[in-house]
């Protein structure tokens, strides 16, 4: 009976994390509609009590979701902040008189693979990626700004500062959840809102 309850609890946490990622994805699209750009990441190493914690820091492409800027919760169900990558092309403020800081032909540079060493890609040319580092927390930043190191190669890919992210079914070594924005959906949302010509 305890095993069944533990499995239900784990499933519930995973569902909450997926819901949080989807809400965060929608918040990013909403921010882009309002501001004509995506938000910059927040500095992941700041303690929650720091005045700039959770606010966007446009000197970076990698960091954590700027939860204060977006008005969202700080951590996933396991107490880690969501990692966030966004190409700077998509965080550039609109020029005077422009409705968006990027154009319809702007493309991202991140890609999703089924494993760190896989040659094939599940998605490519992505402007932004979000990662929940799962129950084990490997690679995630906690509220005090401390990071838990990742030992498995697939989880290392979701925690390092390159353009490759891994999304696959969980097992004993991998429990990350990954979601991304595509240029086509981002552009269509901004077109529908009158933010792009």
C-alpha cells in the first residue's frame, strides 16, 4: 500500500511540474505579446532574499526563469528553479516605432535531442527552452542559489551552457522535464496580437 501511495505521489508531482512548465511557457508567450520580446533569464546564483532575485538579467542567455518578472512561482515541486535558455535575438527590445524586437525570419539556435550523444534532433532552431530538473534535482538551482551537480550525461546536457537539451522518458538516471518555444508559434502569437507586420 505504501508503494502505491508513493507512486501516486510521484505521479502527482510530475503532473504538477508539467503543468508549471506549460504555465511558464504561456507566460513567456504572453510577455512577448505585451513587450514585443521574450524576457531575459534571471541570475540563478542569487539567494531568494536578494533584491534582484527572479528579475530578468539581460546580460545572459542562460539562467533561470525570471519568476518575479513574470509573476510566477519560484520553484518546481521539488524545490528547484526552472532553468531557462533564450537566444538574445529574441530578448532585444523593439526599436523606436517597431512592434517587436525580432522579425519573422529570426530563428533560434537551441535543439532538443533524445540523448546527449544522439545525432538526431527532436526539435531544432528553438528560441527558448525551459527545464525542470526533476525529483533528483541534478543540475537545478535551489532558492539559495546553490546548484546540485548532475552526474548523468543526459542531465548534464540540460544543466550546461550549450545549445543542446535532452528530452526523453524518465528512468533511474534521468528525470528532467523539458518544454520549448518554437519560432513559428511565437511568430503566430505576435502576428495575431498585431505585434508583427
